[in-house]
C-alpha cells in the first residue's frame, strides 16, 4: 500500500511540474500532444514448462508476477493519413520493472515502444487496444552450475511482447484512469538454448496525465476509398538456432551447443483490401540446418557436421495477413510443409511465423520474423530482405 501511495504521489508531482510554464520544458512539449502514464500490473504466469510448474530450486510453481511501468506517449493529430485511419492513436516509449517472486528468474526490466488506439471513444470514456514490443534484460539466466533449472530464460537480453484491451475514463481535465487486461510474452527466439519462454496474463491499472488536457486539435480530412490492388513480394531470409549435442554427462556440466543455420526464399501474392489490411498466400523453399544435425567424435569432443544435406530442404505453403501502419507492417503466417524428408528431428507439418517489416523505399523492405511450432515454441529468428512489385 505504501508503494502505491508513493507512486501516486510521484505521479502527481510530475504532472504538476509539467503543467508549470517552465521555459526549459516548453521546447520539448511545445505542441502539448504528450501524456505520461504510470501503471501497476498484477498477473498470472502460465505453467508452459516444467521449470514454471515447480521443477526448480524452490520446488514451488512460479505462477505470479507484478510489474510497475512508466510510459511517455505522443497523441497523433491526423497529420498523416494512417493516424486518421487508426482513429488517432497514441504511440511512444516505456520502461517497466517486473517481479516474478523467484530468485532463479530475478527482477527483469524492459524498454519498449508501444501503440495505443481507441476501439470506441466518447468525451469521457474510451475502449482501447494496446500493443508493445521491446527488449527485456536483468534476468537471472540459465547456468548449468548456478541456475540449472531455469530452462525458460537463457540469454541476458530477450524480446518482450504485450497485447491488451482496456477501458479508460476521464476523472478531471487531463487526468484519466483505466484498467486493462492482456498477455505478455518473453523469449529470445531460440537464439540461445534452453529457451522455453514465459507467457503471462495480466490485469493492469493505469493513471495518465494528458498535457493538452484533452484539447488536442485533430485533422479530419476526406480520404478517398482505396481500390483493391495486387502486389507480389519476393524475399530471402537467414537465421540461426542452437543445437545441443547428445550427451550423458551430469546436468551440472554445460551441454555442448553448436550454431545451426537456416536460409530460404519465398514469394507472396497479396491483395490489398484497404489502406490497412492485406491478405494473400505464399510459397517457400527453405534449408533448415536444425533438422537431423549430425555429430562427429573428435579429439576435442563432439563436433557438428556442417556438410550440406539435401534432406534438409523443404517446400511449404502459407496464407498471409499483413497490417500496415505507414511504412511499418506487422504480419502473421501459418505454414504447411508440402514436402520434406521424414527425419527424426522434424517437428509437426504445421508452423507459424510472426514478424514485422519496414519499407526502406516504396519497394525495398527489411524484416525480422520468428518461426514457431505449436504456437509457443520458437524454432529460430529470421532476418529478411525483400522487394515489392
């Protein structure tokens, strides 16, 4: 309770400073389209792996976490078409500190960017959506000697994703309070093993101060209806994962790991339905070194055989959906393998891919994607460069 009161006092003190006519702050907030928000988040950790379910040093499930966060947001006004299309959302940067009540996980922090927009808005009340992506750090990571049970987090820096729905009400001019529910995901995209990840559900309490006191002027222009249009995309990607060599040595000794690469090329046909959405399908040819890795006994131990193996080539088909926000696009794809050799280390014939891309020009784009199996197990991270026709 003391912590909550202290944070509330800090929030009111900060907003009081911002409302003063300080010449030092005027250049930074000259347009007054900014707001600051503090949040307290309480949630449940889903037991998606044995470490979280209780196979840990404490011998009890890790099923609860709390987060304190601060966000600085800019209110869009419609100067760009996408701002009006998304009903004038807010975007900005934030920082949070989390507590999983576990010494084996530590107290991670995260820096992230976010987008918050209205589903419904009136003068005093709004329903909102929120998405955030960033990096998390300050974990107590897996260590075969000091932290051998933590198979959830093994890299000092991991990704953080958040999605939620909320409601907000205006208490006083410029002061809003709200509640939000949603999900958090932490993972390193299988760049370092083990990487079982952490998935959480939360309830968040928000307090926000708007520097414009809700008086931001918004541009409302007539937008021409976009006719459906076709586009073709061709891109190549590369990525890597870690493969653990088979071993019967004790668990307190680090298992040998080797980097295995994946690469491929894909083509996608998209139909642009409107300014925001595209839907289509694509085909891919890939080479995944993670499949059926072979090891050779050498004088220094087991070494990965990196010889090209044609059996690791596969062909797949996937439907694709893309959401466009100015030059940025977020996409999801659900892939089905049409052909691949039946090898012992193959996963299921169904995979998922989620990622984002940024258009460097009208045609050239760069993208980062995560390929997963069973909707929660990251196989590897992909970096892609492509061209739109």
